[in-house]
C-alpha cells in the first residue's frame, strides 16, 4: 500500500511539475512611446466622417518571461528616434506620427526597468518589418530572431506603393547589419517552445508576413497579441485599416483572431489602441 501511495504521489508531483513548467510565466505590456495626436482617418480611411477623432496611440511591445528563456515581441521605434527622428526616418513620418519615445521607453529602457539587459533576451519575435516594430533588432545580435520568411523578403524589398523610396513604413536601416543573425525563418504558425504556451500565428495582410501570438500564462489565462493585424477597436468593428499589402488577407487575419477571441473568450491585445493601453498598459499579465 505504501508503495502504491508513493507512486500515486510521485505521479501527482509530476503533474504539478509539468503544469508549472508548461507556460510563459508572465507578460509585460510596454510601449515604444506614443504616436500622435493625429486624426484617426489618417490610419483608417474607412472611418465615416462623423466618427473622425484625434487619437494618441501606443506602439506596443511585449516582454515575456518563459521557463526556457526571455522573449521580446517587437522592438519598437529605433533608438535614434529619441533625439534624431528626421535623421533616421523620413521627415514626413516624423511630422505625421509625432513619436515621443524617450530613452526610458525604448525596448532596452523597458528591459532595464524590469531588471533585465538586452543580453538576457533569448528570442526576439518580430510581428513585421515596419519601423515601429522592427526598429531595434540590432540591440539583440545574439538572440534568435523569429520572423516569417516572406516578411524578411518584404522588409528588404518593400512594395513600391508602401514607400520603397524610403518615405514609407519600411526602414531598410532597421535590417541592415542583421543578415548574419540567427533567424528562425517561419512559413506559418509555430509553437515557439513546443509546449503550447507561446504560439506564433500567421496573420498576413497588413504586411505580407505579419505574425501575431497566442500566449498562455502559468495561471492558465490566455491572451492573443495581435500587434498590427488589428491596430485598434475600430478595426474589430469592421473598419478596414489603410496601408495593407493585401486587403483580402488582412480581412481573413482579422477574422481569424476575432473568432479565436470570441470562441475561447480571451482578450485580444491590439497593437495601437489608445483606450486599451490606457486601461491595461504598462503592467504585468500573469
Ligand atoms: Zn505595421
Ligand atoms: Zn505598428
């Protein structure tokens, strides 16, 4: 009997251990400063004229602690934007977006605030190659970089209508110098640590290889981190975003995330929603 009991207890201990190690422990929602204020229809041209308002939006980045290593999901605006926006981005983008990033709100500033250095980061997941998401890859030369392979192609050679001449949201300088980095080149969904806790979701449309993430915390709570697959509530309400590589693929991706949100009854964290950030930004999710 004693032997059976200890066997049962051993199994119970194993079950507890596997539960405890099965998750991303916690996720912090940070922002690379704010953009704005500007009229919302500058981003979402489908907003009816009587609903146009000024918005000041976050530039979401996530720092996620996992048993197997620290993960950063997007690296925000390049650090040069703090003091030299027009020397690094096209002047028109600085004038329109009005970034207010400071040294404290670059990704390394947030990591420092949370007790980490950039060297502690094992994996950098980049949603897409736009200037407000892929700005600081070079702060992480020793990390594994998870990108959709198609997005790397587009980052290096953007569509002409998205400003290949340097006036658009792809800034080649963000990628220059990273060719020899350790890229995990993806083509679709990917279970990052193989335990279901951080599942990269292919959500193209905004760009050719945009990706989002489903995160399951150790508490069992789950969230979807959309980044630019869904900028803000107005997009969930049916107003298509501007700037898309493919409107059809964009719509499919919004629907994919919306169904996951609704069927699982879990929060969808959007990339640039001012109200959601005001209610839930700058804090840990556990
Ligand atoms: Zn974008
Ligand atoms: Zn963005």
